[in-house]
């Protein structure tokens, strides 16, 4: 596990997969794990997380997040074709 405290959304949200969004902190916390599992560098995975960040609705409502499905699709594309990284 990466050092430091675990982001709250990783331990308090449902594991059902109904909500495909996680916080940016939650996504960044998992970068080393995802990079190792997919055989990619941590920098590549970090860049993909950053590219898939979604800001606040109308700039003021909610918290920024990462859609896990979109990120996984980007990771799959990167694994198949490194020019998409």
C-alpha cells in the first residue's frame, strides 16, 4: 500500500460499482498499484488520471472527481497502443 492515510472515499463508499466516480485523491492513491498491475510506469498512470479529471459542476457544485470507467478505458487503450498514453 502507498504510504499515508487512505482517502476516505476508498473505505466508505459502496463496493457495488453503482457510482463510477472516485475522488482525485482516491485515484492518485491507487496509481502505484494500478501501474504495477498493468505494467505501466507510475508517470503514465498519473498522466491518465490527470487527463480524466472532471471539475466541479458549473465550477462551484460538488467536488472534482475521476470517472473510473473512463480511466479504465484510457488505461486499456494505453496498454494496447503506447502512442495513446
